[in-house]
């Protein structure tokens, strides 16, 4: 059984102010997180309780890759993604049962 939860797009963005990338600190980045993103991330955290896998299925492009990476990073920073949870990314181009099963 699967539970499908949306991220509603980007969960964080680089800060708009100068200095959002810090070259003197191994190019660490300063992020801004929209308040709605915290709500969506909390739903994902709750759903991870007692699960074995997190399957990310964003758009099959670099923006989708960024969204997946940011979700994983934010969950790890909050200690909400134990190493015991298998993380995978799937790609499909249509929302049909056969396409989704093939992607899995």
C-alpha cells in the first residue's frame, strides 16, 4: 500500500539577499523556506513513521531533481529520515496505474 503526498513544488529557495551562497564556507547556502512548505514537510514526516521506503516522484527534470534533493536534505536536518528508510526516486510521464507500476 502506498500513501501519496504532494510537496506542492519547491520546499525551499535560495535567499534573495546578497550572500545566499557562501564561498568562504565551502559554498554553503542560505535557504528560505515558505511557511506552507513546513506544513507539507510535516505531513511527509508523519507519513514516514513506521515505513520502510520513501519514494520521490517529482517531474522528470532538473527542477524535480532539486525538489527531491531539498526534501531529503530537510528531512535529514530534522532527523526525520532514518538510515533504515530506503529512499528512491521514480520517473513516469503519465498518471496511469500501468505507468506508475512500471516506474516502481
